[in-house]
C-alpha cells in the first residue's frame, strides 16, 4: 500500500437543531465574544437571528458580520478580519454556504495573526495561531467545513486558494433544518459540486488513499441517493441530512485527495462569467467524465457498482458508461441551466476559457488524464 497522510476536522456534530445550541458547543472552550460570519441572503432567509439570539441568551457577546459576497473578494475578507480584530473576538462562527465558511476561515486566521493575503496563497504558507473556529454549512455543498482551503477572488479576476492545515475548523456542525429552505436550483448546483468532489477525489492522480476512497464512495452513495429528493421536496429533513453528511464526507475525501479537471475548467466560468461554483462544475462535469473515460474506466466502474448493486457482474466498460449516464441524469433532472450558452457564454468566448483553464495547473495536474488546451476547448465546445 502506498504511504499517505490524512487530516480532517477533529469534531463533528450532526444533529437537527444544533444551530440553536452553538453556545454549548463553544463554551466547552470558554469563549465569550463570538464573531459570526454570514451573507445577506442568509439573514433574509431568517437563518441568523435565532442562532445569534441563543448565543446571546447564553451570555456571549455576538457580532454578526453579514457582508460576505459569493466567491468572496479580497476586500471583504480583509474588512471582516479587521472588524473581528476591532471587536476583540475570541472565536469565529461561519454560518452559510461555502462563501461564508471560506471567509470565516480567513477571519479566524487574520484576526489572530495579521499577514498579507498575497503572502499566503498556495499550500502551507499561512502562519498561526488562529481563533477557535466553528463552521455551520447551509448548503450541501462545498464541504468547506472539512477542508483546509479558503478560495478568494483577487482583483485581477482570479480565484486563489489559501491552503493550510491551520484552516481545518475545530468543529463542523451539520444541522439539516438550516438547509430545508434552500431553493431547488441552488440545492441541485451545490449537490452536484459535492458529487464532483467525491468523483474527483476517487480518480485523482495524486494522494488517492484508502481513507479518501472510503469517504468518497460513501459520500457518493448518499448524494446520489438523496439529491433528487432534496431538490423535489426540500422540506424532507432525511434527504437534507443525508446531503449534508455526503457533502462533509466528500469534503474530507478531497481535502486529502485533491480535485482535478472538472474544477479546473469550472474556475474560469466563475471568474469570467460569475457562474456560481456548483453550476460551473455541473456544466462541464459530463464532458470531462467522457474525456477521462479511457483512463478512468476501472474507477468509474467501481463507483457504478457502489451505487447500483445490479451492476456487480457487469464488465468495466458497461459499468463505467452506466456511471456517466447516472451523473448525466442528475444534471438533466436539475432545474438549472444545462449549457454554457444558457449562462451568458458566447461561442467566441470558448478559446478564452480554454486558455484560462490551462493556468489552473495546480488542479489539472491531478486529473487522471493529461488535458491540453485543445482538449479543454473540445470540452467547452461539448458543453456549449
Ligand atoms: N473551501 C473549499 O474547500 C471550497 C470547495 C468548493 C467551493 N468553495 C467555494 O465556495 C463558494 C461557493 O459556495 P456555495 O456553493 O455554498 O454558495 P454561496 O456560499 O456562495 O451561497 C450562494 C447563495 O445561496 C444562499 N444560501 C446559502 N444557504 C442558503 C439556505 N440554506 N437557504 C437560503 N439561501 C441560502 C446565499 O445567501 C447565497 O446567496 C465559492 O466561493 C467556491 O469557490 C470552497
Ligand atoms: Fe467544488
């Protein structure tokens, strides 16, 4: 067996209503001044008032920072960190989608140990300590509550990642009640993002290991089994809880066995066309699964058999095609844009996208099959 390293969030609470019991989770560490990081959509959805009120009722001082933007830009991260410092916060709570959680990670770091963002992009460059950090996801999702990554949009339209073991949160809190009102479109997009995390972790060229494999398979079983229900009947908390758990497990997997070409080709759609992260993944997923098929057939067949025991005796070629068809069916059944032309991309933009994707080499290098600029263009053309 190849040697491997595995790191994850040390404490996980999966409990309905847990967002109303954050004080109990926090006070184990003796914190008094909580800085809660979220976005205006979460406030409007009515998801912030009750958790904040229960923290205050337990005697904590709480500041709600609600100015996170999707694909958080640098200036928002810096403003939030300064506010936490001014506030003398002694702990940070991220409550929201990946944008809020990623911002909360950097607030916890920069409030305790100011350092220029430009110095810490890339792997293991950040310096600690950081403030205690609890992450409460409201999408399922990015898995950010179980990854060492925070993705930030730079002023020159790039997405850069701070990747540091310091950014694994102290606690991940999965409360299905928070996700019940997420509308069908965002539920589908974020759910497909989580599936892609599991698939890319399972087929990654680097750092694939027995722990990440086990987590990716279980994640995909949960996500595949419950995405349709969560999209069609958002109030079904069994589906919602399974999606949150699947997203967490996929996050644990790709934190240790990194994502690849689907995320690399999704990146420029986000930075150039402001396509939401999950939707961008969904738009390029199937063309890349097809592109990878010649080298990933065995791995796709294993995933297919894990999802459908009826394929146990099928040959790899048949099972792998069934896997791609199953993923394609999830996209087709989702109430989201299906093609690049539906999200404002013109045919003449495709070469620019292909050029931009080639700069995401930190992810492309993980893809099971080498992908050239012409290959990227062919994928975008299929997705158009
Ligand atoms: N850290 C990581 O490992 C990692 C992995 C993948 C993606 N990301 C990043 O995460 C971000 C995307 O996160 P996301 O897809 O979760 O979306 P998001 O956090 O950008 O949220 C999207 C929208 O959904 C709304 N929303 C969220 N939860 C809701 C709920 N329960 N009910 C009603 N509305 C709700 C928000 O208000 C927001 O308007 C991107 O910046 C991406 O780069 C990070
Ligand atoms: Fe993702």
